[in-house]
C-alpha cells in the first residue's frame, strides 16, 4: 500500500529565509507525486507535480521540488519565503487507474516578520 | 469559471439527523472524490467515482453513501449523523487521467452535536 510521511508537523521561518518541507513516500513502482497548498478556510491548490523526467520540478509561486528515488523523498523548497506563503502544505502520492491520491498529514508553515 | 462548488459551506446537525452534501463541477471531469479532513490527519478518501453512475469505497466509507447520477454532480449522504463525523469535507475532481491535477472545492465544515 502506498503511504506518505511528512515528518514536520509545524515549521516556522523568517520572511526572506529559505524553506524546505520534507516528504517521504512508500510506493512499489514509479510514483506520481504532488505538493498542494491549503490556505485557511480554502480548498487545496496544486503547487507542482512529478511524473517522470527531470527530477527537479518547478511549480507556482516560486516553489520547486526534487524527486530522489534513492531516498524515497520529494522535498519542497523555496529560496525566499514571503509572508503570504503561510499555509498548510500537503504532499501526496497518486496511484491506480482511479487516480486516488494518498495524502500526508500536512505541514503547517508559519512565517515570522 | 466556477470549478468545483460545494454546498453547503457550513452545517450543524444533531446526532441521528441526515443530510446530503452536494459537489458540482463544471469542467467535464470524469473522476470525482469525497475526502474528510481532520486535524493532524491529512485528507482521507471516503468514496470516489470514475464516471457517471459509478461509485466506489475509499479509505473511510462507513456511515456515508454517495451517488453520481449526473456527471457533474457527486452527492455525499449521511443517513444518521454521529459526532465522529464532525469534520471538514472536501470534494475534488480530475479529468480522468492519473497525471492530471485534482481540483478541490472550498470545503464543507460539518459539526454534529
């Protein structure tokens, strides 16, 4: 069965600092990986996705993620965090013909001024 | 462009009452999903549908029923609400191919007292 682990429940960074959110997955074949962001009271919005090819993928809002098969990881990064990035971030792995995704428990990002 | 619309946005039920949550999408997507989100637990799949007239159980289907009579609508029913069903419910849809992103509604906050 597929699974996703986000080891950090809550991360606080200062505005302008760099950010890395960790995601580890368990899946038997080549995974389809996603990062979503959820602002308070909102639904989830896709930041980026990985299916194949270049292991470094670029997303919206200046985010990027790197797929490392050897480490079963898909960490999300941003070089300089803005106050508007404060939100909850979910990593997900998708599999199966129904496109069912398994989500991690989420990481809440707080940005200090 | 509405995307995925959930109705209602908020609801308070008494234990034992029934209700139906409506999800409507205007993107002609084949696949639709119902998730529940609880603090610290990410999103868990309740039921899903891979096309009009089809439904299937997800990870936590007990106490819920669904119907997909029209392609654009996916209904989630609670026949006899319980306090354990207090949660935020999200509907999502995707085009039908594994590597397409899921689009989420803004959620329904349900409280069962």
